[in-house]
């Protein structure tokens, strides 16, 4: 019984209170190592929930229990999973999900276009020979000495066809997946030794 200062009284009868259990949200993830590049596979490890709401950190969301998600860019994404019961109880977990570059390639650090039959041309070595690449090679003054958009190798000559001098050159490379068109970029240096 409750009394108010003005002399009013009221009685409240309490029924049994039901407390529903709170779910526990959780998930694991891994990046697909085959095309499509940028695909992240999520495994929902939540317990005690009936429905789920995912936010992938790039503006997309879903209510699928174990989703796949294709990201358009490399980077880190804050992924949120909310686990919800039919009674409305919920729990949310956040994790940083890194999307990394899985292209497999090697770029030599030197070559010797001196007509001895060894290391005559400079090019990236791609694990998938069907992938394509485009690149530019710059001298120490920032001038383009070689450019190709058709996976052409560099033979140590400048754009005029003359032999480029010994030295360190900078390359800017873009590799394009033949499977899905996904692109990755790399920059670095190569030493030309005659």
C-alpha cells in the first residue's frame, strides 16, 4: 500500500515477474582467398538469440545469420552484430575487421638489361598469369621513362627507345584480377644495372 501526502492511498498487486535471458552476441570472420576479392565471410557465434542485425561498417547491413559481405575497398571496418531474442532482449558486439590485399605477386628489386640472357626485363611476377598489370616507371627527376597499360615488361629503354642509364627507378603498379576485375596497387624501387 502506498500513501500520498494528500491522504490518498493505493494498492498495487504484483504478479510474478518474468526475466528473460539476455543473448550473447559474437562472431568470427575470415577473408576469402579466392575471387571475388574483398569478400569477408562471417560466422555468427551468438547464443540465446532468435534474430540478428549486422552492420558492416560501410553503410550496408543484413539480418542473415551467417552472412558474406563484399567490400569495395581495402581498409579496416567496424562491424557490429546485434543479437536479439523474440522477447526483445538484445546484446551487441563490435569488432574491427581488416580487409587486406590478397594478391600474390613478387616484384624484383633489380635487373640487368645487358644482353647476357639473364634478367633482361623488369616486370612483376604474378601468381595468376591471367591477371593483368599497368604501370609507370619514373627516373630520379620524376620523369616517366616507361609506361604500359598492357602488361608489357620494361627492357631498360626510355620512351624514345634509348638505353636508360644505371640507377634507381620508381615504379607505380596496378594489378587487375582476371577473375573479377579487383585492383590493387604497389609502388617501389628497382635498380637498373648494365
